[in-house]
C-alpha cells in the first residue's frame, strides 16, 4: 500500500499525527495534508479506504 494510503487509513482510525508520522515515515506536513483531503476533499481517499475494507 502506498504511503499516503497508509496515512489515510491511520487518520481514519484516529491515530495521532505524530504516531502516524513515526509509523509511516511520512512528514507531519504530509499527514496533515492527507487528513485535510480525507475530510474535505472530493472523496477519493474515502472511496479507496472503503474498497480496501471489502
């Protein structure tokens, strides 16, 4: 799974941003950006996460 998708999954699970950064190696800026897209974007991350749960 791509780094940003891992970040999105962890954000969706309400893992703290610092912990997400530590687990994935993504910067906290990237975590924040992905979280913003997850919550306020066009729904692409939510769709991918939903499909991944099936």
